[in-house]
């Protein structure tokens, strides 16, 4: 029973946490890149390229969390099995 609870919690929070913290990390990266471009406009090209590569890495971590959540979701039993396990069925 505790295994099912852990599986449901892990499935539910995997994508939400990665989306929240991935968004915060992307906002911080973009802010830092824009501040760098504002201070040194001649370095805009390399800063932009490095920012896009960094954003791609951050986004890939969020996508990996989504894949892991889908993998965990497939391990959940169907509703009938859960009802039988809880003893709620007749």
C-alpha cells in the first residue's frame, strides 16, 4: 500500500516540480543574459548562443522528468485492482 502511495506521489510531483523549477531557472538565465548584453552589447552574439544552449539543457531536464512520470504512470495498477486492494469492492 505504501508502495502505491509513493508511486502516485512521485508521478504527480515529478512533472510539476520540474516545470516550476525549470521555469525559475530559465527566468534566471534569461535575466542574467539580458543584463550581460545590456552591460556589454558587443558580446551579445556569444551570450545569446550560450543562453540558448543553457535553456535547451534546462528544458531537456524537464522533458526527462515528464518521461520518468510517464514511466511511473504505467506502473500504477488499474482502478479495479486498487479498489480490490483497499477492500472497497463487493
